[in-house]
């Protein structure tokens, strides 16, 4: 059932749930008509996103905590929206009178964050359930008045839907979301959102001399694809950004095969590609002034009779040769081709997103993505975009003194750099395929792309991490000098 998030002048009379917001520091000014003894006995403390339900006059009251009044920001409101979405899934119509709590100048941003959060909170992946317990929620009415609020709600709901679509892509089994199917999904989305699209099949990939993508694909039953999408704004663009996403639809490790446990969630190895496509799907609603090109190379990494062997040498699009010593370090090989193509587009900046290294998870855990790049100003822009979007990134160095770890005796470089600093040497490898003078940033989302538990703002399984950061980055893009 399709959920509609709309702006309303008042709580709908047919609402079967009404949201009651409470600041944690408003002890002397609590909303009337609620049984606060029951709420306190239930442990409700009005922290951000905490909820409790109590009876009301005909409709259930969903009491939602907003935290301390002085500390609330756009990310807080998104968390509040997520809490509403999670707790309202078994209702049909919900009224949320929240915008009167917000100064006029902030209402559009809050309305957008709320709508996005509500859509995210309603997410579930039930495609393979024989008896899915899907949401019955049809409408959430955000109550408020003000210029531009209705449009802000529409944009927020659209972006939330695009993040959920990216989650769906990642959650689909690798045997279902094959490279040709992944490319078909991207092309369908492009048609729906008014993007131009081009899909390269094997013949086109061979003509383009994408040796990294072809090398990883050698063990696969399914042919590879490369998807290229373009968003062109109305009016003169303020710049051109190329997004590159890793699209490994399943990663067995190739001949350097993973363990059983290591393979269990490897359908998520196209999480970077999904994030790039989710961001592209958002642009028709967000309407940034920058031109955006997306490049997503797609294959799975399998064990087959002609799979790339350790010691084989691949020639990447830009002519550099790579000795493959670990076939499980395959993402950087397809990204090398993607980055080479990105550089040929003469962009103002490039950013790639990839579930790239376990080493990044060792360093930063499951919550933080690693961020690195060749231009401090551009990396700072990405970090600020992540902060605005509520996604956690941590800046990592690209130490030139580690580049020698990638030296090969038989090729221009090898695809691994030893047993230490794996996330950094992976970044240094990618840098080899970015033209000199082009600002580039890399986000390693190996940790936050997948969650082992439903906790806080994050669902169990695919998280859609990266979409919000990319959207915010493009919306506030400032061409690096």
C-alpha cells in the first residue's frame, strides 16, 4: 500500500493515531489530557525518538520525545519522523501537529526532515515472505501552515522513498538481482525520474576496454553491465560532479574465496552502487543546480572455470596494468574503470562510494564510513554534507609513503598493499585512476551499509547509507577551486 505524507491545516477527523510531541526539558509544560503516571511508569523520558502510546478520545495518542529544546536540529526531526513511521505502521491515518513548535524560518527544513523520516520509519523488506506483515498506513498528515511547506514535505517524502528503494536493491538476493537485472532497475528508474541513461552490455564494455570489470566478471555466469546516468538541471549548471558506485551484486571472493560467514551478507556489496542510484533518483525532486553523471559498473565476483587467477594481470581503461594478487580485492578493479571513465568526462569533482574494505570496519566499526581524497577542500565539503544529513563519516589520510606497498614486479601496480592499512592502500590504489588536478573523494561504506539489528534510526539489513550524504553534497555543491 502506498504511503502518502502530506501537509494539512489540522489533524484529519478520520485519524486513528495522533502524534503528541514532548520536549524532555518541558517538565512544567506537559501536554494536557495525557496520563503522565502511566507514561512515567512505562519509562518514557522524552528523549529523541522515544515513544509511548496511550489512549485518547477515539484515536490512539503516540507520545514522541523530542529531547532538549535547545539541542533539536534537522537530524533530530528526521529521527522523530522515523519513530512516528515505525510506530504507526499498524494504523491507517495519522495526524502530526509538530510544525507550530518550530520557528517560521526553520519550518521548511523541519517539514522535509519529518517527511523523509516518516517514510524511512515505515520501511520493511518482505518480498520473500509468504505471509508478509506489511504496513497498513495510508497517510500521515503533517499539520502546519507556511510558504513552501507542502513542497518541502513532497521533497522529503520523495528522498525517503529513494533511500528505501536503494535499501530494496541491497536486500534483494544476489541470485535475483543479477548485473543485467540491476542495470534494468537503474534504467527503469532513469526513465521515471527524467534522467538520461546508457547501459553498456558485454560488447560495449569490451569496446570501452574496461579490463577491471571484465577481469572480475570472468568467473561469472552472468554478463557484466555498466550504467551511466545523467541529470541536467534547468538553466546553466553550477558545475559537473561525477558519482561512481561499486556494483558487485554478490561477492564470493572469487578464487580467493571467502568463508561461509564472510559470504552471508555479500549481496550488499553493491551498496555503493545502490547509494549512487538512490541519490540520482532523488534529484528530480531536490533539483540541484549542478550537472550530475553517475557511473556504476556491475558484475558479481564468482568462482568459475575461467575466473581470474592470483597473478593474472588486467589492463584498466586508462591503460594502467594491475597484477591481481587477491581476487577478493575486486571492488577496486571495477572502480578503477569507473574512475577512469569519470575523469574523461572533465568534471569539476568526482566522488566514489563503495563497500570496499574490511579494514575500514576494523578501524571505524559498523557506524562510521571512512572518507579520504586528494583535495582537502572537496573532502571537507563531503564531510559537511554527511554532517548535515546525519550520516557518520570519519576522515582518513592517504599517506604518500604507503604508495610503494602497491608496487608490482610485473605490472604498474598490484591490487593489494599488504596486511596493514588496508583501507588506506585501497584508497591509494583508486587514486591512481583519477586524473591529476581533478578533486576526488572516496567513501568506504563497508561498515554502515548493512546493520545486524534494527536499532535507532537504522533498520536491520540494508541501511541505504550514502544516499543522504550525496543528495546534500549535490544540493550545496561549491566547485572546488
